[in-house]
């Protein structure tokens, strides 16, 4: 006899829990026992502590002083201390991020770390569970395998305590709330906090809802109102301590993005061989010509054309929730490419799973293409594979010069940008194809998501 549907789903949930447990356990060990642990959280935590002490968090000379006076220490290893000072002792967080982290910053460091790690782990698990609830009704096994792969490779975002863990989780929860039309107000608040913390992670998702029109545009505008309500007190607070914060923030971002610095997307970056490299398209174009004018222009043009074409099609197409998930599957990888992102931001790829499961259920060649592209996108930005590859690259660094070395770097050792570009383009093509069929009244046009979901539940009963 075949196992019942409920039994299969329980087993799938156990697999997801085990995958999450791997990341939480290993991430906690790194966070508490290694020098680099909670490095990203230290940056925003001590930046907020500067404000509480009426010190300028955006002043590179003041920040380390407050850090040391609060008990912070630097590694005795010179290379580690140098990299930590360059990457974490410069505040590049928005005033809204400092404002929202303030409830944690008033706590003792160890207590704040505990609650922050719990919040990150719970948020990412909740986001993954909500996506699984959608995707399981299309194809349970592929959905479980993809989500499990992503959850088992979330050690870096948890161990660094990066804001991306909270931002991505809130963004995905918001998408679920808005598309499923459940807990809509909570969804608006989640999306607003996500935008206020890291707008370059959640910005395109918000813009998609704005383009949809109707009730979704109303929710997007409500989100802006909440963002404004969070931004105003944040700016007033920061401005009272640091009147020149906009200029200082720009200077700090420029310093970290300068040639050879930690956020430089080029091959000479201090973090190019790290396990969490820059995955924006600039890091690939820089292999052709390591000049910001070239790789920025090439990245903006490539991504801009794709996003503009997608935006026009969204405005001209009828909305179904199936098509909405496919559009979001294109948005998630493409969001990573125009501007600075690292692998931990790519947990937003959870949004590709429902579309992949949908295409898998429908069968045909698209089934295998969707499975392949989504798997490659998640795997190429996963922590364990990127850690292994970074170690191999470090051992081969002398042999990566020249045309062959650049080819190996772009397609083998650092394939994430190209894989994300291919994945986003694939789902955008699928979106164009489906909406064209529906506009033409094809017999192959798909029913609205709600109807198919009801049918699936009816079959399972």
C-alpha cells in the first residue's frame, strides 16, 4: 500500500526540522566559539550602542573606541584583526536599522546575542514552513528537498547574525500573508520592517506588489506609510547625535567598496576567497575588466533590461496567484544581481520553490529545467559548497590568472551570479510564456491559484 498523504507530509516536516537543526547547531557553535562569530550583529549592535552613548556611529574613529570601551576585543592574529576592523568597525547600516535594533542594544551583549539568534532561527524556519505549505500541494518531494537544502546551508547568516536573516524571513512571511490574504496587516508590517532594514533585499518584491494594482498596490502603499513611520524617529535620533550622517554613511560605503576592500566585487577584494562572497553581477563582469565604470554599467544594463521587460508584462497581464509565484521566482534571483549582495541574502531564493513545484507538477521539459535551475541557484549560494570551493580557490589562486583562470572562476569556482542570472531569466521567460497563453485564450491557460489549490485539497480529502 502507498503511504497516506498525511504520513508523507509528516516525514517531510521531520526532514525540514533536521535541516534547520543542522544550521542552528553549527551556526551557534561558530557564533559563540569563533572570533568571527556574530561579526555582522556586532556592527549594528555597537553602532546602536554609539547612539545610546551619544557618540557618532558613522565616524570610523569613534566606532572602534566605543566597541573597545564596551568590552569588545580584537583577534590577536594580525590578519584577522585587520579584516575585522575593515569589515565590521565601520557603520554602513541605515538609521532605521540602528533604531529597530535598539531594543537589543540596551541588553547585555550575551543576552542580546541569544535573543537575536532565536529570532533569526525562528524567522527563517517560519518563512521556510510557509513556503512549504504552498509548494507541497504542487510537488511534495521536490519542494521538501529544495527547502531542506537551503535550510541546511544557513550557517553563515546565523553565525554572523547578519540582518539578512531577519530581512529575508520577514519579506517571505509578508509575501505569504499578502498572496494568501491572511493576516494582511501583519504582512504589511513585516514587509515594512524588511524594507526599513535592508531595502536592497526586499525592494523589488515590494515594487512587484505596487505594479500589481488593486488591493496589492494598496498594501504596498500602506507599507510605505509604515516605513515612513519608522524612518522619521530614526532619522531624528541619528541626526541629533550625528548631523552629518548622510555624508559619513556614503563615505563609509565608498571605503568598503573601494578597490581591494572587503565589499569590492572584483577579484582583488579582501573577501573574494571567503565562504560568503559578493554574488552581484559585478563580481562576474569584473573578471573581464576590473573597473567600476565598466562592471557597474554592464550589470545595471543587463538587469535593467530584464526587470523593465518583466515590469511591463506585469502591468499588461491578468493576475493569477500561480503566475504571481512564477514572477516572484524571477524576482528573487534577479534581486541579488544589480547591487551589492552576498550569499546570505540569497536565502530569498525560498521564493523560487513554489514556482518550481508548480512546473514540476505540470510535467514536460519545463519540469526538469525548473528543477535544475532552482537546485543550481540554491546550491551555488549555499554555505557548505561555497566554503569548500573557497578553500579550493585559495589553494589554486596562483593558477587562476589568464583567460582560462577567469573562465574557471566565473563558471566553476564563483558561478553564483551567472546561475542566478540564468535562473531569473528562465522564470521570467516562463512568466512571459504563461501570460501570453492566457492573453491569447489558449486552452493551456492556467486557472487562478485559489481554484487549483481548492481542487488539490479536494482530491486529498
